[in-house]
């Protein structure tokens, strides 16, 4: 029988990869429940200040000494079997548990568990919905892979209520370890080419996720996505839809954007118009994300007032169209978008933000991603006035000469777009500061480590401390 987390309460749980988006929050959750938690990671991340605040002892760098005496070792899917701490645990009979298994077991401790899935938008939906439950005084447990101000600059909150809201990632089929009573599918796309060999394989993964619902479970799906709509039709469970299509159960009318590009809209539930909702989020895609949160919150009896207050006060997680500062009257943003669909929506949102010239800086995450989505990336960036392509972030891959950033620049120039290949961010920062004009906008795009170099675009003396 596999390890059960409840058997280790009060005992020593060591977490390999504690600076990760999910594990840092899980570490605090276990810490708050009385587990003796320690952690380690190879380097600091944007989550390091959050981990420091918890008071959990951690080590930067891996060593057998970190694991000695542990009763259980929790690790992320990114940790290979050759990791010195993981290998030591296995060799010495210390039980090990993968992150997704831990999340699933925590979900089972709640009467209602809402799993938010989709290749794009799940962080925003999860965290916005969690805030609705919180303001609706339902004391939720929330677990999301991002940094949120209302979650104490982390991504996890331990509540005392019946409801848990969980960001549910499809990568490596992680969410197939989860136990949702409500399964949200925001979209199904051909993301993660290093794991899913085809869109059909990805579709099957989402179908398997929805199949984990109990008999009385509910699937909530985006009507705008044809793959999601087809899954709703064949899943055999009760379904509720949302989206910008007027045929959805929850849709929006009279969408407007303010001077900062933030959206407001009138929700329409089964033909009934509700009071206008105001967001601190740009783009039509965030209107759809908010509709999803409104839909689920209503299912659980959260008041309309709490829902509207949440929408008006919510600020996106870090790296989601995040404003970083102004220099020379030029506004600088960064977005995590790393798939052509997400990039296209990001470009659409940027166009609603007042600006003169839109400069974009793109760092593709992995060579296989650039190779597989090459033509679609080129098309997605066409709305920008100028596209700067940085050196590809390798991720877990090695450069085999499969593709190069300069090839994307050549393709964009062939379509008449101003575009440059500039490999490093110090070069990019200098290039931009020589050319931008007051009123311009810079949008840095990518899920690699591009966010660590915003300071070079802003012309600051050094990176902000983690």
C-alpha cells in the first residue's frame, strides 16, 4: 500500500524542490498541520521569500544529509531518480511520495474539491475563485501554482471549511492523481510537446480527468472550445458551460475596457442579466476566466456581492500580464504565455492597453516547443509593432541545432514585421532604451527565466533580491 500523508502527521517530512510553485505551498500547508517539514532545492526562485516567511528550514543545494532522519520524502515530477536525495531515500527505505499524489490525498480530506484544469487560464480561475469563497466566508483551502497577494505572497491557503480549490495541471498526467467533485476544463490545447505526442493524447488525458468525478460530480466547461464542448457531450456527468458564446449557460454582454485595458462586463446566466462586474485584468480571455469563477461560486452559494468584490479587488498572480514599472514614460509588462494560443490572447489584451508602439520581447521555453509551434508563434506575434527574439531557454533540453531564434526573426521580417534577434537581456535592454519613445509599451513574453531579467529592461542596477 502506498504511503498516506495522514500517517506522518507530527513526523519529519522532507520536500525536494521546495522552491517550486506548488511544493512551497504544500510545505506550508503541512507545516501548519503539525508536520515537521524541511526542504531543499537547487536554487532560489520567486517563491523563496514566501518559504522564508513560513519559517520552514531549507537548504539550497542537494545532499544526503538533508534526507537523513526523514520519515517521508515528497518530490516533484521534475526530480529525476538520480537526484542524490531521492536516491538516498529509496536506498534506505524512506517512503517517497510524488507531489501530485500528496495534492490528491489532501483533496480527499475535503467534502467538496474543485479541480481547475486547462492548458491556459487555470491559475487565474483557481485564485479568483478562491478569493470569492474567502470573501463569501466559506473559509476555503486554496492551492494554486502562483504568487498571490491575498495568499500571503504564496499560492496556498489552509482553510477550515468544506471546500478546496485546486489548480489541476495536465503535464505528465499529474491531475490524474486528483479527486475532484467538480472538474473545470477551461480549454484543451496541444501544449507540452515533450510529453503529449498528439492533441488526441492530450484530449484523452482530460477525459480521464473528468472520469475521476463521482456519480454526482459536475463538469464545468468552456463552451468556446470545441474540444471541451465535445467532452461535455460525452462525459456522462452533469455539465455547466461558460464562455463568450451566447449559447453558454454563463456568458457576457457589453464588454468594455478602461484606460488601463482592464475589462468590465455584464454576466448573463441562462438569459438573466446580472450586475456589471469590474476586473483588474485585461483581455476578453480574462472575461471568460471570470465567468468560470462566477459560475462555480454561484453553484456553491457564494453571494453575488462577494463575487463582485472578489473581481474588483483581485490582482493577477505574478507573471500574468504583470506590470513591472515605468521608465522614460514607457510601461513594462511581463506575461507567462508560452503557447501560441496564450500568446495570441496576450497580444489581444496588450492592444487594449493605451500605448504608442508595442515592443515585445520573446523568450521561447525549450527548443522542441519552438520547433513544433514555429509558424503559430510567428502568427501570434504579428499584432506587435516590433518583436525581439531572445536566445531560446533550454529548460530540460539540450541545443541540438533543431531550431534557432534568428529563424523566427527571418520569418517575421519576411512578413514585413520589424523584428530583431538579440540573444541576451543586457543587450536587449540597451537596445530598447536607445529606441523607445514616451508612451510606448514593452511586453516581455515567456515561461523560462525571462522574468528574472526585467531589471535589465528597466535599466536598474541589479536584480531584485529573492
